[in-house]
C-alpha cells in the first residue's frame, strides 16, 4: 500500500500544469504521508448544497488531508483510509459515481517497499528496500483520487493492480495514475462513471521508472 509520495514543485507551477486556480495554497514542495495536507485539484463545489451549475467547471487547487475518516462500522475512528481498492464498496461508490467528488492528486513520485534485503547470504530483518517510482513520460503526474465531505477536508488515492514493473519488486497493487493526455484528466473530473472507471488501470510498465534505495 502506498503511504508516501513526493510533490517536488511549488503551488503556482502545479496549478499552471493542471490548468487550475492555486488560490492561497501554500505548498512549496516536499513529501506527503497520511495525515498531512497536500494540494488536490477538483471541480467540485465542496460544502455547498444543491445542484452543481451547468457550463464551465473551473478547476481549483486546494489543500486536503491525506486519509479519509473511516465508517462507523470500522470500529477505530483514528485509522484514516489512505487508499481504496474496491470500486464497488458502498462506502466509496457514491463519491466515485458523482464526478464532483473525484479529484486529481499531483505528484512527482511515490514510494513502495520491496522485499527484505539479503546481503552475503544473510537476511537483514526489518531492512526492507525503498523503491521510488516515477513516470518517464510525465515528470509531474496525477493520481486518480476522491475526496469526502466530512468533518475534515480529506482525500484517498484510488488503487489498481500493479503493473509488471511493480510486480517485480513484490507489489500486488499500485496507485492509479492518470495518462498525460489532458482529456483523461477531464474525464476523471467531469465524466460519467462508466468512462471514468476505464481509467483505473495499471500504468504502462514501459513508462515506469523505479529507483531503489
């Protein structure tokens, strides 16, 4: 499960890249982990009741907390949900089907843990290897994500099956990365769920760069 990513660009550059209004977002660049605020691009009204106006939907970039409060049935309200895999979950389906609750989460790379290190025939317990993953065809990319209208302004990353490159380092899932084509981002933010769901697929292995630490 992805629990760390980087966004090495300032708010103004991110907003320009995704054709959004940066507003007062203070982001200067750095890493993001669950429980921290990060820039999110949305066309939703957010916290405003009633039908969404027709016509042009302005993209806005605002800070949101990574990690959605869990449902009451989860039992532990302190364990926020950072990623979602089940696209048919009753907890998520309303947000996924309603385009204004979908959002773009900008990033420049994300971290996944690899297998435990073996050196000289010795297994080093607890010494799992970090792998940083980036996109060769888009240095600044967008995760597919959703936000929740709850007591905190939060979001969660949508995940899918891992591509061949990530399976080689032992991962079974990966965050869903949207194609560089602006049309795909538009569909995720504004299109019907029947079209948006088709975007949730493994990123091309040939365009995946992996660097181990």
